[in-house]
């Protein structure tokens, strides 16, 4: 049978974003793949050289739009490393709550998009219903449904609103019950199990060599989480365990990657509940914006020759910002902002995982790696 | 049958079809029946077009998640007849929900050309309207209306799903005004509508 | 914490103690000359078990003087986790508490900076065959900044369109953010007036 290249072009309902996956097929089997990115390359790194440190936060929200808070916090930690700012502890707790709620929302969006890839359309409306709950909480915190611009250099822009703790506890507890519904829906569905088990094996050593991190790597059995290995924020003060899967020797398949994200949602939900209990001065006290309890004074200029970087556990892996300060010549703008996107590294690897499987397995494999093209094409 | 497979018997000839069509057309025009049929059928077509707008399953950037939320359970867009289709050949509306980069300018024009008439374009979000926060970027076009004619602009970054549904409502009003196809109708029907402008 | 990397010839290595909030964070910062980079990379991989290339950044410093006109910053990490045990056909995850490990198992961040002198085509040795994670990072650095990697197989544009004029690397400081002015439009440095590769074909 002749081999031919098929382009799963930029507009495709299954590709979770705007990119082209060119596949070389021999009949129905995938022989080679070539991803083609750059359709939403916005030149954020160049734009950021003309913006303030606080203005760049709005760009970082829009890098990976499914999990906006994790990216803006990732940037803010790097800025605080550059400017050497100490963040008050209450602000760290508020940031943790925002980040973990966002992680739940991101995984719900993934699950809501993965179900239809496999063919299960009802889970999309279920997951998006839960995501609306999380987005309500995040809207109370940040002011908008999707791009919150929530952290500020040295703290957060606003404290927890009145009554937030009560609503958050109610909604997160309800969500913990609903996770069992999703698991029931998937684990009792033979079609889902056939389509995801035994498909898309990815080995741990290859993943580490390629630079894949996050849930994809933890599904492979490697217990690496930036929150515990290079601890930042107040993760070390909460009582939680990194969810890791136990895959087979052939590697992690799509089912493992699905399971790990469900476990991560559970762990994040428990972390939010615990953080609401442990937050200093209680979750019901309210400080005005600008209060030193929630934001510290920060310099607005970076001296020349300094640099700051920070690893962060994004919903999809390890994201990192590297900022170079430019001194007086640059004023309040950084000299160079460099963004490390986990998906930029994972997508070529995921494309290699597809070789040898059928064309119909491509949405299952690609979806299980959770691509988000916004962060890939910066 | 001759060499290239066309059946040239006189009853299938193209000339016969054209001649009969012209004669019938002149007769209908003379007796004004064509106008009456045009008005009635046009109204039915217009009603059905505006009640079942099929956008394309195109998600460029963040506004695509609000588009998905608009189709989900809280802000159900399907009760308005809006049903997303994957192929541009089956769509009425091109919902552009993100910035257009130089690399994507050609595919989006191609998608627009693949859509059959009548078709409309909705620019959703700041990036599609004017380039948004990336208007100074070296890679982003300043708005999708540099390459495609836009009918409705929905501002917001991202616009709430309620705003998107309102945008579809404005598009429906525009369809009522301009008739069955965008080339008919009064000259002012060519002006695009901006949601929130009243 | 392990800091045995300081003993390498041709490079300056130091351990900088940084903190992230209240948590200690140890980063090994290495300054390397571009001639010794390949040797240092192999040494990192083989002797010290650095198995994960995180990010490659290219920076253009036009006012940095003749010594430091370009800079390539590599970020690596040592995961500290290798050879997970296999029990009954299933890989067991290694649950390690980072505060209890020592020596070569500590997860560590390594930052390598290579300063390049003033030149029109900066070049650094490629490490594509040592860490596969460096592959796309190097393509992106070349695409956006213009630093060439010698020995890199398959260098191509990854983020900008494939038909971008050769030699246009937007993150170099002499390029404006966007070319808008009247006389620059005709030169079309950024390709806004270019026709796509399949113009005129039936679609």
C-alpha cells in the first residue's frame, strides 16, 4: 500500500488547539509524524521587552489560557527571584488556593475535551458544569472568568472576599463527590477502556531525556513534581502526597495519563480545603488591597546583569521563566523574558508516541498528553 | 456514449436545459409570480438561516474556551439553534476567536472561501477585532478584518459567553435586515455591528 | 548538597544559594566558554547524571561590549531519580523525600551561561545528541534569536512561518517590535505583504 502524508490541519476538532499534525500513513497505520506549530505565535517574548513587570502578568495569563493562573504565578515567582522580594505568608496561601483551583479547572477542561475525543459526549457537559463552579470561585478571587491578572509583584492584588471560604469549601466538597461520577462513567465504559488501554505507550527514561514533565511523567512512574523536589510557596507546609501512577513495563498508556489527572484533581481539591484551614489570620479576615499582609513593597526596576528564574509546576508540566534585568537603560522593563513551555517539548514527543498505532488512536493519544497550544507558540 | 462518457442525447443537452430555463424565467417574471415566490421563499429562507446558525469548530485561542463554555450546560447555545460543525463546507458562520498570525492568515482565508454563501463572520474577542494585546507584535495581523469581511464584532478579553450569545442575536437581527444573502438589501446593511453599541 | 561540579577546567562554577520564599533553593551556576561547552556537556551528562534539559535561552546584548554580545543560557536539571524498581511487571514509583537524599540523588538545577563575542553569526556547539530535550529548544533559539548551533540536524523554523525570510530573527535588539512606517513597508522586512506558498492554486 502506498504511503502518504495526511495533514490534520490547523482547523480540526480533535487537535485541542491550533496546530498541524502531518501524519504519514501506510493504510491505516501511522508510520511517521511531523508536528507543525506556530499558528498562534504572538511574539510574547519580544512584546514583554516593552512592558512593565506588572503589565507582563496580563500576557502570561494568556499564554496557556486553560490554566491562566498557573502561568501568571510562574512569571511572578521569577520576577520575585529577579527583584529579590519577600512575599508575606498569607499571600502565599492565597496564591496556592488560586493555583490549585486553576489546576482543577484546567484538568476539568482537559477531561471535558478528552471525552468527546474518545466519543463520550456527555462527560463534556458534566465537566464544564464543574468547571463553571471553579470559575465562579476564581471569578470571586480574580475578577474575571478566565484571565485574572491575579498575582502582583510581592503578593496578590486582593484578599479572599467575604464569605469566600464558606463558598469554596462547599463547592470543593461537592466537587470531590462529583469526581466519583466521572470515574464511574469512564471506568465502566468498555469503549473508553479499549480505546485508552494499551495505546500510546511512553517510557519513563525517554520522557526524562526529552524533557517531558508533569502529569505525563508521573504517569510513567517517576515521582518528580516541582512542588516537592524544588519546593516553593507553602507546599511543604501542607500535608499531601504527589500522585504517581504505576504503569506497566512497556510504559504509561493513555489510561494511566487519564488516571493521574483525576488523582491530581482530588489532591488539588484536598489542598485547597487544607489551605483554607491553615491560612494565617484565618480565611475570613479581609485586608484591603495594598495591605502589607497580602503584598510586599517591591522595587520596580531590575539592576543590570541580574537574572531571575523559577521553576513552577504548571498543569501540564514544569514551566519556567528566565528574566534578565537590564538596569537603567531599560527602565521598568525587563531585558529579556524567556519562557519555557512544557507543551513545546511534549508535543514532538507525543507525536513520536503515535507511530505504530492506527489513525483512530491519534485523538486518544494526543488528547491524553493534554496539549495546549497557547503556551507552545508563545 | 462518446469518448469522454458524456451522454449527448438531445434530452440531456445543456442547451435544452438553458433554453427551457430562460423561457420559464421570462414567463414567471412577466406574470409577477416570480416576485411573489421570491418574497415568500425568501422569508422562509431568512427565518431558517437565522434560527440555525452553524458556526465552525475553530478554536484559535482563549476565546475558544468561552465559545466552548457557551456551548456547555450553563449557557447552552444549542437552544438558540447554534450547533458547531467541523467542516467549513457545512457552516454558515465563521467565528474567529483569537489573533490571526501570519502563518494562519492563509488558512483562515481558505476556510472563509470554503464556506458556501450565505456566510457571515463574527470577530470574537479583542485579538480578532484589532490584534488585541498583541497589536504591536511582529507576527499578528491587526484584526481579522484585514483579510476577511466581518459582520459582528464582540469586544471582550475574553467576552463572556453571554456576550457571545448576544453577538449571535445581533447577527440574527442583521440577517433580518439584509435578507437572504449578504449581497441583497439596503446599502447600510454592509456596515458591521458592534455588540454593546446601543 | 552536592556541589562537586566546581572542579572543571575552563569553566567557572559556583553554587548560589537562593531562596524561594522560605524554602532553600540551590542552583549551580556555571560560566563556560563556548570552546569548552561540548566537553562540559558530556561531562555533565556522563559523570554527574544530568538527564534533563529544561530550557535554552538566547539573549542578544548589543551594548554588552565585545566580550558578551550574545549569550546562551542553558537550564538543566538532575532529576535524581533513575532506574525505578520493577515489581511483578509494574514499575514502582520512587517516593523519595527530597530532604533525605544526598549525594548524586539530589534534584538539582544547573544553569550554564555561555557568552559569545560580537559577531554577525554566533555559533555554539549543539547538544542535540546528548539530550533530546535540547532539540526543539535549539530550533526555537535559532528561529527567534539567530544563534546557530553547530551539528544540529534538521534546523528549521518552528514558531515563525516557514517562509520567513532567511536572516530575520525577531528577538535581536535591532529589530523593532513591529514595522509600521511608510518606507519600511516596501522593504517588508517582516513579510506582511508576502503571498502564501500556494497562492493562485485552486483550493
